C-alpha cells in the first residue's frame, strides 16, 4: 500500500522553512562544531504574548507542525504522532536547577508542565483541534522511524486517513557541554574534513524539526509516496547491512537497481561510519549526504526524509549534498540509510508517484 506525502515542512540550520529554498548557499564542509537552526518568524505561528514563555523546542516543533498542516488546509487530522529523543531538555534542565536553587520551595509550574516529551504533540493537538490519537515516541535514534511505523499501521488498517507526523530535537548550551564532555563532538582542528573522507572521531551536532502529512489517498499536487520503513539494532558488518537492505527492498517491491540515489547517513566519525562506507562502496550507486547540512541529532532521519521529498519534487540534488556519481535524469526512488550509533540502522524508501 502506498502512503502519500501530501505536505512537508522543515526547520533546520539553513532556511528550509522557505518554500523556494533548496540549499543554494550551503557549504560542503562545516566551519562550526554545532549547527543551530535558522529561526523562522515565530509570530506567524505562535501568539506574540506566548513566545517569551515558550521554550526553544516548542517554538521550533509547533511552528514546523503548523507550517506543515497549512500545506493542505481543510483536511482534518485523525492522528498526530511525534518523535523526539531528548524531549524538552531545556525546560527539564530549568526545572531541575530551580529545585536546587530554591531549596524545593516556591517553584513555578511552567517549566515542569512543558518538560514532558509529549508537549509538542499536545500543543499541536490543541492548536489544530485534533482531539484524537496523539502519541510521542522516545527511542533515541529510532524515534522518528517508530513514528512512521505507527502511522503506516494506522493508515493501512484504515484507522486513520490523514496523519500529521514529525521528528524534533533541540540543541542547547547544556547539551552541547554534555556532548563535548562525552567526546562525541568533532575537534575544531578537524572541521575542514569532508564527511566522506574524515579520518577523525566525533561529529558536528545539529538540531531541527521536520513534519509530514501522510495519507492513504493522493491529493492534488502530491508527487511523492513513502514506500517503507525498516529498523535494526543488529548490524555489525557491511555484509549484515547488505542483507538487511536487500530484504527491505524486496519487501517494498524493489531491487538495488531500481534505486536512483542513496542518501547516506554518515556523520564524519571514522569509526561509526566504517560499515556504512564499506556498504555504499560495494553498491556503486550515486550517493548524497545530509548530515553536513543538518548536523547529527537523534531525529536527523526526519530531515533526510524532507530532503528526499523535496529532491524528487524538484528533480535535483543540492550541490553540497552530492558526493559521488551523477544525478540520474529522473529521480524515481531514493533510499535513505541512517545510523548514529554502532549496530543501529534504519532504512526509508521515498518514491515518485
């Protein structure tokens, strides 16, 4: 069963919230260790009086969700499903610090109320008046993939006809400090390396929010469909990844020769990227990267899916993303292979319809 993507939105390091933007000014090699988002005009989506008490992730997630919902106005949503690994970390951090600083007395409830992981989905439900199925998945780097799997089941079982899904994670100073202490962030002296040819450890961290309208019926103007999603936490070699990918493509009715382009989730960490680089060298397909544009974060696959949808719609790939081969004359099927930790991989197939 084809699941149609009737609308998309994205907030990222670049101005992807603009309808006509497609990385014209993007750089292949990053100059900073952290890729923070470019903020849209939040007043277009959130009342001005509420903005000052709305946290970073809520502004980002709510704005992206409403931005996507407006792409097909008039269609009611039967469900809202979001994915996030870190949740509202800024509010959680703020609340815990206030407990310590105020000796557990006279605490304001706002930070606590907004610290739960499902706050973005809940706020979107209130604003869109969708009082039906509402769920948030928190599964580290597979959070967004489980969102898609849930939405696919709802649509295939005809429990829903139109679903709003999204992935969102934030990057705040305290998180930056934690990631650096853990040794995850690429050293400043290694920032001149491209992801593909990196010989150092660590990655460039990022943040973002991407939302999609998924439907069992094709709407006027819809050009792209989601063919399938698959995850595994048992990939320890290029052979295992090859078998995993082959099984997935068979399930979606494709072979590797049907794939026009592969979006590789390499992040520049020479150790983490080893298996994925070995596999992509074997298949000899045109390759594009996406984490040099959005950075590494737990729901970066949502950004990759948005980029794949826009690539098929525009029938082109950003110059900063393509790093091997040539773009086919027609982009029909894009395979996204993502990973952000050892042994955990996900596959998405996006197709022209």
